[in-house]
C-alpha cells in the first residue's frame, strides 16, 4: 500500500458514490468502501505493515479517505431519499393499506369532558404526584390515626411516611398550602388501593376531585347547583340528581350524590340494582379542621367533591365490567369509535 494508492482509492470511491442514483446503489457503495469487509477497513489493517516513520502520513491519508467517503455517502443518501428518482425500496404503484382511525379511550374521554365542563364554571386543572406523604393523604384530610384506610391491607405504603396516594384529595392540600383563597380547582389522576380486582373494583383507578374555597360565603346550595349542572352536561338534560346524607372525614356536612339510571330512566334495572339510582360521587362542605391544617382561616368557606372516572365511563357507555376497559381488546375498544 502506497500513498498514491490511497489517493487513487479516494478519487474512485467519491466518483462512484456521486454517481449513485438510488438508495440501493448508495448502500452498495457504503458496503464496498466502509463496510466490515470493505476497502477502507482492509487498508486500515495494512497500516501495521507500514514503516514506523511513515505511519503518521499514511494515517492522515486514510483518515482523509474515510472523511471524504462518509461525506459523499451522506450527501447521496440525502439526495436519493426524497423520492425524486426511481426507488427500489418502495413501489409507489402499490395500493395503500388503510389501518383505520383510532379513538379516545372511554376513561380519557370522561376526563376531557369533565375538565371542559368545569372549565366553563371557572375551575382550573391541578396536578400532583402519585407518591404522596402521609400528611397530605391522611393527616391534613382529618383522617384519624386509627382509620382503617391507613392499614397496610388497604394502602400501598412505600416507607414510614410515603405511600401511593389512595385518592386525588392530596392535590387539594398541595394547592391550599401553595396559595391563599380563592381556590377553584379540579384534579384528575390515578389512585391506588389494595382492592381485589373484580367487575367494579381495581387496585389502580382514576378519580376527579374538585375544590372551591373562598373568603366569601360558599354554601351547600352552591355545591348542589354545581354538581347538578355537571350531571346534565355529562349525562343529558333528562338526568335527575339525588343528594343523601353521608360521612367523610374532610367534609361536614357530607353527602353522597346519585344520578338517575340512564339505562332504565329511573324505573329500576339490573344496572342500578332495581333502585333507579346510581351512586356517582361524594361531596360536602370542607371541614374547618382541614383549613386549620393548611394554615387557612377557619372562617373560610368551601366545598369539595370527588368522583370515580371509571364509574362514570361505565354508566355513560353501559359497561358492565370494569376489567373490559383495561383488557386492551381492540375488538371491544372499537365499539367506542
């Protein structure tokens, strides 16, 4: 191998590459000159037979050869990839394959629709981490130390004071700790509980919770009108809403909210267990002890509510088994196109 041979190889290689008209010809030139068994690797191996005093000059010449070849390959690769000339890799005369359009998953659809409805009422979307502190998930929400929800059989504990959040309510605590009233937010997100998966329960599910806090009076009547408006927008004008007394640690008074069954229109069927009503969410006036935990004036006013996203999706689409939503069966999901 001589310097003249290297220069001749450089000229021949760049000329051949520049003459390539298709991606296939460019690839063949690449294999010929810089492939594993190509000309350049063979010359690099021959460098060991060169006299030590001449190796610097030969090394520079070979590097110049490599640079020139790679630059020529990149130039021709870009020039032939635009489809302006004949391309052996793709037959443009072949008919296309229509793969169909996708659809929004029912759970995502409910989250998007709920966000849109409450945005019209002045609510903004707040987000928070899936891994929460015991204070945000339990203490600040007025949950007693002996409450069964704190048990390891109900909650995924990650350490002495860290857990996978059991509800999206901790986002409300974070929002109140970060700013003063007024606060008007909704917070959709994943939640985690040690539930046995069946037709209506899962260890990983979604909730949407809302919070409105102000220094001006906010009453249970305001909460009822807000949720009634949401029900009509989500389920249709014919839906009826029922509020039943209940108990939650972080609201007082508290209510359970039921929607009239959209399948039987309140007459009674298997979906609503012959009652004509379907439980959708819990709500209530924020307990003053929650305000104290976040440093708010106990004289503040506010309400909160929380709903299961999967529950609403099942009601809206007539889904009888929660597991169908997450089985990734395209035959089933295509029904929501």
